[in-house]
C-alpha cells in the first residue's frame, strides 16, 4: 500500500487532504479491501516524510466518514462494507464538478449543452 501513496508538499492542497483522498480512491478503486490492515500512523509518516499529526488527521477523518476502523491497541483497517465504501466515488468528483458547472454557467453553456459535451468527452475518452 505504501508504494501507492505519495504527497506533494508544494501542492496548494493540504497534505492530510491529499492523503485522505488517495486512500479513499484506493478503497473505491478496489486496491484496498475491507478488513485490510493499514500501516501505522508513524510508519506512514516516516514513509511520506511528513508530521505524524498530519497522517493522524487524515486517518481520523477517514474513520469519522466510515472508510476505516480504528480501535485502541489494534491496527487500523479498511472498514467492512459500508455505505461509505460502497459509494460510486461521486463525492470525490464534487470539487471538479462544481468548478465545471461554474465555468459552464460563466460561458453561457446551458445544462443540455453541458450534458452533450460531457457525453462526447466520455465517449471520446472511453475507447468507444
């Protein structure tokens, strides 16, 4: 799992958020499975060369959202199947979708036009 994670300290996005989003993507994408044990906060922090509190913050958010389970004295693990990890991943796209809708409105593109454009790009990039 460690090799799948990396953070960019020069990004405008906070490191804890980068880590949180990457772990959610790994869960939604099937690279991390229910009940799979995660590395410790200390181990993740050392691997990523970041402050352990940063990793802890990301893990706490993941636990609060139901993505992982944390029990005192036991390793953190991916949560058993829940509504959180059964999602289609749509919540991960919310910031990009918000920006797309705002830009479309600024350019005078209506909903129907945007839907047509999205379908064209979807088909063009899906290999169909």
